[in-house]
C-alpha cells in the first residue's frame, strides 16, 4: 500500500526509465482516525451511515487511460505480511462478513490526457454494528505502454479500515493452526503450517516459533521462527518451514507453537503426522538433500576404503614380520 502525502502519489515500475501512467491522491477526511495525513482511510461510522471516499486520479500522458477500480478484502500473505493486492479467493469460512460488500463504485474511469478525475467509492454501513475491524483496499489499476510488445500494469492500493464495536479481550479466540502438510514453496521443499486468525483484529508485531519433535527419536526435530509478523483480521495463511538440505523423517511428532503479538500471546500444542509417502517424495525431490546425501555417501565410502586398505596393509606387513621371525 502506498501512503499518501500532500502531493500527488506517483507510480513506478522496475525500469526507472518507463513513463508514469497515472498518479493518485486520496482525499483523507477530517474525521479520519489518526488524522487526515495517515495515508489511508481509517473510519468509525454509525450503523446505516453513508460516506463517500474520494481519490483524485491524474493522467500525465498524451493519451487517455482506463483506470479499473476494485475492492479487495485484505489478506495475509505467507509468513505473515499484509496483502492488499491478492487475487486469491478470500477464505469465506474465516471472513464470513467481508468489508468489501459495503462499498459501491464505478468499475472503470476514463481519464483524458493531461487531466484529472475523481474516483468515488460510497460506503453504506450495515444496520447493526459489527465487532472489531474490517480491512479492505480500493485498488486502482491501469496498463501502460513500454514501447515494446509488453505492457506494464500499474496498481495502487488505498487501504480502508472500518471500525466497529470494540471487541472485548475475553471474546478473542486467538491464533489457530489447524493443519500441517509437506509440500513445495517456490520449488523448495517445506512443511506448511496453516495459520488462522479467527478474530476481527489486526495482529501486529507478531512472533511465531514452532518446533516439531519426533516422539520416538527426539533428535529428529524441525524449527521455525518468524518475527515482525502483521496478520490481517479474519484471515488465513501458511507459515512455511523450508527444509533446505535437511532430510524429512517420517513419524509422529509433537508440535509446540508459541505466538506473541501486541494484542496477546498463546501456545498451541498438538500431534502431527509425517507419512512415509510424503517423506520419501519430498526427499527424492529435494536437490539440496540429495547433494548432501551424495557427499556423505562418498565420504563414508572413502573412509571405508581407507579402513579396508589399512587393515589389509597391517595384515600384509604382519604376515611378513612373522615369516622373518
């Protein structure tokens, strides 16, 4: 999410030589929680209240541009990062009452060359006030020519937080970790822990530590430590324990997870299973482990050969010495 300043906000691409397609300036209202220079909309509205949010769009190019407008419910990306732009479907079993349903807007706005237009989004609050927070973003996207056959897609996300009734601490359900599975993350073998925030609150400055310990052979264990996590309200994501060159061992494990944030701290303890099928498949498709395994086997082979040669040499010299005697 880009934060607004008293000036127009400009877009950028990976190539600094590319021309900017459009610029935006959110008009933050005076009653914005945290002030009107916060950079995003942070509102507390009464039931049935209506409010129009305004974002100025400026087109500095010589051609008209089509700006596509959408509303996204904020999600949590893997390992604990707020995600305003995700196209992945929202977990409706966790976010049963999404904030995006309260926004109405035109899906497309055409901005003439060297001109500006307002994008307006109208909020209509429900008749009954909800508890906690609803987090969403107004996304503005447009395509920009690069001078070649590929176009750049410029996207802005302007955050919107809707504040309902305060959620009492005693009503918090706390972080949950319902499942774990072995898989691949960006082609890297990993143990993926599903993490759920069932509460309508932001969890800030989170620290999650996880340890798996084999119940039969305790020296087989796996650890994950994630810090500075930010978790969106009513969201789910994966905490990924990358295996690197470590061998995945099948068996029954005790999982102990500790979580601490600005809001609360909790512990989760449960038993998880790593099957022989999963362990075999992961190990066979783990190049780092296979490389370490080859090096280890080579080292063992060399050591065995050295021992055999030494024994042979000792016996050979020993037999000569006995003959000389």
